[in-house]
């Protein structure tokens, strides 16, 4: 897992062989990121299955319920097939835009 911390978000990039391997590392290290907006970047992976993205559902729900953003960057999946509790977009720029919008909404009390 490659970690890049910015002012507004922490980007976690998968350098493991599979999303399942990434998930194991992510579960271990999640307490280090629980108070930050998180972007999980799978954009370099090909053939990502929706079922593998669903491994992160629990973390996404809890993270968002705690007032932080959780966005997954992934290409080549049917975004409409994901539950509303998971926010996924095809590019890193879109992920950063979502975090910025959600931060503004929280600041305004929405």
C-alpha cells in the first residue's frame, strides 16, 4: 500500500497483487486513517470486480457515519451496481472533487 497524505485527504494506492491482499493490509492500517478523508485508488488495476469493491462497504459506511469522506477510484465497473454507501468514481480528480464538496457540505451543516 502506497500512502500519500495531503492537506484535505489521504490517498491509499494499491501496490499489492490483488484487491483481497490490499484489503488485508487496509484492515490492519485503517486505525491510522480513521480521522482523515480517504481516497482508495485502484485506477491502475485492470478487471476489478464489483464484489471486491464491496469488501470495503463496512469501512465506507462507518467512515462516512463518522463525518469523513471515503471515495474509491476504480475504472471499468458498473457504478450503478454499487450500493449508495460506497462512492466510487473513475478518476482521482473526481475523487478529490467529491471530498471537497462533502467538506463544504459538512462545514455548512448539511
